[in-house]
C-alpha cells in the first residue's frame, strides 16, 4: 500500500525563493558593507546531491513503512562567535556601542541551507541575522524574544549554497551571548523537482483559495507545513483546548518522528498557500505555486505521543504572531463517525489544499476495511473532490461540524483513483496510553471539564479582549518539607484586570488560588508548576516552570563522593547542589557513563536551566565536565539533563580546600509556646568551633546567638534558617519549616488619625484597650518598632520617599496575643 509518508515531493522546497525579511531591524553590516569582506569563511565538506537522492530512493524501495524522505542532509559542526570575525561597529565615524560578528557559510552545490543552533541565548538589544550575500533573501532577525528554556534555535531555509550569519550585540553584553551553530543542513531537493521525482502535487487537488474553501476559512488558518531537524517535512495543525487560553498546541502524525529530544528543531510554516485559485485538473493546478515561507514559528515542546493512533501533540514554544492570523481548530473526541469529512493539508508538501468527502466515514483499524476493527482509525473511503498525497501526513480531518476528528496516518488516495485514507482518531488518542505523555486529554482538557467536543478560536486577539499575561517567575528550588514561595509578579492584563490566579504544583496536591502562594513538597524531585491567570472578561493564559525539590541527605554533593547508577528518560532533568566554602579552588563536576546522552549544566546561587547557566558541557556522549578554577563561596547547583535516555551514570563534584578547616554542619531544635518560639543551635564543627550564628525567622526578622527567641505576630507557615560560621570562616546553612498560630487576643485597637507632611513624614496615632501587663509591643508591617507602657496610646512617626508604599499595617501585642491588623493609608 502507498502510505502518505513513503514519498515526499518538493513543492515546499521551492518556495524559499520568496522568503523575505520582516520587521525594521536590519543587520549593521548594511551600513558598513566593508565589514562583510572580513567575514570568516566556513566551508562545508562536499556532498553529492545525486548520491543523496539515490540513497533515499533505495531506502524507500527497501522499506515500505515508516520512511520519511529528507530534503536536506545535516552536516554536524561546532561553530561559535569565537570562530568568526569580530568588529566594532562605527556610526558617523565614531565607534558605536555595538559589536558585530559575521561568518560566511558555504556548502557547495546546496539547493537550500538551513541551520540548527544547539546553544542560543541572545542578550537584550542583540540580534541574529541570516541572509544571502546579495540580501535577496533575509530571515527575520532573531532576538532575545527567541530565547527559550531548551536553549536551541532552528531556522527556516534559504535558497542557494552560500549564506551570511551575522550577530549584532551591545558590546557591554558580549559575555551574555551564547551561540553555537551545530548543524548546517545541506538541501539536495528543490530544483527541477519533476526531473527528480514524478510530479508536484496532483492537478486534481483544490487550492484553499478556491471558492470550495469559503465555508472553511477559519479551519484553513489552522493548517501548517512543518520541518523537523532541518531535514524532513510533514503537515499538521493547531488545536484549541477547553481553557480557551490560546496555548500553542499542534497536532501531527507520530510517524513524522517528533519526540522530546528533537521537538526544539520543529519549524512550523503558516499560510503557505497559492495566492489565486488554480482550476482543479488544470496544468496550472499541477504546476509550481507562488506560496511563500516567510511566516513561521520555530521550536516546540513535546507533550504527548501514541503510536496506535499515530498521534503526536507538541506545544509551540513561542507565542503566535498576530500577523500570521492562526486559528486554533476545534475538535471532537466522541466515539462516533462523521457524516462527511474535509481535509486541509499540504500534498507533496506543496501549497495548502482542501479535499472533500461527502459520504460518511467509518471506524476501522489502520489500513482495514472492516468496522469497527480495533477502533483506532477513521477511514475516508474515497475523496469526492481533491485527494491527499505524500506530505499530507499529520494533517487535520474535520467532521461536518468543522471539528478535528483525526490526523492523517496513511493511505493510497491520489489523483485518478478511488482508494482510501486512514486517520488516527482523536477519540483513541484522548486516553491514549493512560499517561500525560501518551494522551491528549491532559493537554486539551487541562481542567478536567469532561468536555468531549469544542469549537475553535483565533490564536491571537480573540474578540475585543486582549489575553492576560501569566508570569510565573521560575524556576523554583527548595527542600522537602520546607515551604517554597511562588510569585506571580509581572502578570498583567493590558485592557482589564486579573481576577483569578490558579496554581498547580505538579505533585498531585490541591491547587491554590492565591496570588503568591507557598507550598510544601513532601518528596524530592523535579515538578512542573503551572500558573493560570484569568481576566475580568473570562480570557485566560497559562505559564509553566519547574520546581526542583532537594533532600539534604540525598541531593547534596560532598566533595570527592560520587553519585552512581543515575538514570533518566529523554528530556528529564535531575538536580543536585554543593556547598562550596571560602577559599576553595578547582571546583569541578564530572559525569561518566556509557549509555545515552546526558548533558551537564552548573550555576552558582540559583537553579540552572537549558538557557541559563554558568557552564554547559554537552557532547554526543554522557561524559561531561564543568570546571571553575576560583569558585565563590556559595551554593552551586547542578542539573543533569537527558538529551537521550541514560542509565548507570555517575556524577562527582570535587574542590580543593584548606585541609585544616572542615566546614561546620548547621542544625537546630525549636520549641513553641503559641507564637513564641525558642531556637537552639545543635550545630557541630569537626575540626574547630562554631563562632557565629545567624538566624532568619522567615517573616523578615533576624536574630543571632547560639540560642534565641522570636515572637510571631501573624499565623502562617514560616521557614527558619540558621547559618553558622566556624573559626576558619567556613559556613553552612540549615532550614526547617514551622506552622505558627497566633492566639486570639482581647486587645481592641484602632487608628485615631494619620497625617503626612509635604516632606514625606508620616504621623500615626494609635489607641487600644483590653491589653494585659505593664508593657505592650507595637508592630509596623510585622516588625516590632517599640515596646511601650500599656497606657492605651502611642504615636508613630516615620519618613517616606517616592518609592514607599502608600499604607502600613499595625498590630498591638501583649503576652497573650495580638490585636487584629489595622491599616493606615496616607
């Protein structure tokens, strides 16, 4: 049988001719053409296009299933700006604040070139430009907005065998730039495709610009062509979810080969369409189109895959561009066949086409005729108008209600026959393999509403209401049984207000609707944290990050002691930390293993990510090293990320330190009488003495001494930390979390008056009654400001400035408790 992925024709590969620049930002070399004369030449090893085509033809002849034809051959490189020509930009004869790197990539005989950067982090104000030497083709500039957690960047293609890559960066931010070109993809298909294979897409196909598509204009905007790893093509489409929050979910076929390890290399091409309707069955309809590839997204996150229904779901990792006018298609996951069907796809990965089946579909096995078979596929018996072809794989199939019911797996349909096609069912994929990574329901129904069918929506600017912005401020780190504080600071709604915050902590615990919640994890590990914000018009948006939760006994690295038998699945991170003392030298972290591909990330003082680190060591193996000759005294965090699944890995951290001094070990006990805590250090030092104790009570107050007391004025969960220093200046910190309940009090307090002078001095008069004892304590914003006679009156004075808040909170406390909080506004 002729499945849709056995042959890939070349309409898309010819469309880069019209790729053009977007946006006003231009490479700085345009103002100084002489700069390009000094561009470093990077010449790729020669490739034979004819032999590459013959190799692919032989593979298709010997393998009749699961063969994806490539359009380009990856050439592995490791090129960084240090290999390029660096120059200072001048403006009006004076040196500007910008630096320019440029290199010329030549892969002789290539019909197209595209690029993969395994490391990409662009500082604010910087930009990456990719263009042909005559500037006839320019990809839009890549900027800080293209920085992603996976730290990669994959580009669309340009025609020809020579391309300039130019980086413009503010000179003061050069150290922040991270850029490694790892793949130059040499295109060997795209010129005279009729001489290479049989034909372009068949003439019986129907352009989406034809009147037959008028009732399907929204759904047409959901369909896209995709490339993976810069070398192979498929089709697919964007999907809505029950939260209607505009997330970039994209459905395609499992056999297209996307997984957690390569999803970052996905490039999605929108609106690749012929500008006019070419009459079906005409020579024009079977000839080259005029579609362009200048509207694209780059990068994605793998969410789910299920082979039995040939389903893969990814989430595009950048927001939709409003100018692309993308539509998020609705879907139907119910267990029912459709009374008719429409497919929107890229046959032979050519310009977008639309096909119609006017009869009912049936539910079958893949490539089977009997119904229901194993129930995994929808069968289109034959197309009444249009068809599908190789390259259409992964494209949406819509039911009579304009909802997606499946994605194309394979079939024999083509111009001139009445053969069938089979689509993997949304219904089967809904529960998939029963886990989040093998089913659709986790992602398309994130709040478990139980809805089995929804309509679509515009990806951007839904109606007159702008979507809110969810800012999750991660990643977060913490310890088992210790509260972790989360922040939504920066979340906003441009045309209204955020009325609801919904946090998920990734550990099957209850959610929180607090704006800035705290959460205690009971187990170590890496957890996906989500924040959904909803505005006053009901629109919502969700953001995600990671929380790394450590166990002090299991996850702390001790110098010279190896962690062994580590393992992880593809794309899964594991975390460790090491406390490095003062005056340590030659800090080094080393991984060693014989399976998979584990990459090493290290950062001082905070959790590393795929795009934010002090050292990243990555190769094609699991043997990595990060070295720091003169490290600061601090906590150093380590992430081992599985680029490919591994097991049997060892991780060792070492440093050289003054052998006469071993760092102390901090520990303490605590006891409470209501809100009054007594804290006693039980810290030890193996080769000396602890000489200082610094306490942080978790409410903004601190203390010192081997034993100390503290009274809390508000109920809550507080993380108490003790940092001890020994006689050799080495330090260690321990933390514990406590629930504190402040008892009710008989004190009735009030604010008599509040005055503020023109110079910013604030005066607040307080009064109270019902307190016991000779003295009371006055608290302003939970900090004690005075202990005064219990005479019922107190005047507080303090200075403010332009950045000060416009209110403060007061409490009056005696030995038995505190008054209710009073707010003084000024």
